[in-house]
C-alpha cells in the first residue's frame, strides 16, 4: 500500500477522473460508472463500453468489443502469475489475484519481484493492486461529480496519462536487448498499422511488433552463433 500510494495510484486515479467526467457527459449513472471501473479495470475497455452504449450497439457486441480491447491482459497474466504463485496458496486466491492485473500493477510488480521472496509476492501484489483499484473507483466517482470543472483537453489528458506512465516504466526497465527490440518494433508497428486499420491497430500492432521482435532476436542470435 505504501508503494501504491504515490505515483502509481496518482496516475491511475488521474485516468479514472477523466473517465468519470466522460461518463457523466455520456449520461451514465454514477453507480454504473463506478461498476465499470471495478469490473473492467481497464480504461480502453471502459471507453469502448461508453462509446458503444452511446452508439446503441447490441449488448453482445459491446461485451465482445470490451473483451477484445482487454486481450493484452492475457500475456500479462500468463507472464505474471507464475512469478506470483505460491505453491501453498489455494487456486481460488490466484484467480482472485488475476482480476487485479493492470498495466500499472504488472509493470511495477514485475520489477519489484526480482528481489522479493516468493512467499511475499502474492500478498504484495494484492496489496499494491487492490490499493490502486479502490482509489480508482473513488476517483471515478469524484470525476463524475466534478465533470463540469474539467475542460475537454484536460479530461483526455487524464485518460492518456496512465498509458504514458506505463511506457515510461517499460523504457526504464528495458535493459535487455529483447525488451528494447520489442519496444522499438512495437513503436514502429503501432502507428503503421493504425494508418491501415485504426479499429484493430492495438491488437494487430502488438502482434506485428512482437512477431518482428521475435524474428529479429532469432536472426541476431543466429549471427552470434
């Protein structure tokens, strides 16, 4: 909690302030806005839900769209949970912990777990992520109530602040050649794919950039061998 109550929680809360203000302008009930933060726990998915509701999209398509925007959490969870898992912990506890995975919690805890004993990792992860989660729900309600006080550009700035913080964390921790090549390939592939297909640019950009980084590392490894 002490680690979370600093820059990580502040960045997450700022993004949810923007979402709360957007939810108010979109006509969502405050309880529904808070439930979106609590249940989806990912700003892109929450924004998609609001946009599709305003567009009058069917419920099934809305659920599918929100699910696809959160597909990035699958590789995050696959890489994080084996590091967090304690053999003595019940499986249900790990399922509960998986619900707290976010960009901020993944980047922060993967860095901290290197020097942390395995038996302390699950408690640390739940304490860190749970603190951010509770403050994000509260920030959503505050942003909803203060919607009129935020200019449009400030609301959008709040929304994108979390993504910028995530990128900065990744850059700071990318000391290996594989991580650096993945960041560079993703940074190039993302905008190029967006020009071709904006609707699928996040998912396709990640696939193209990650695949390019993989084959680049294989080629470099073959040359060194």
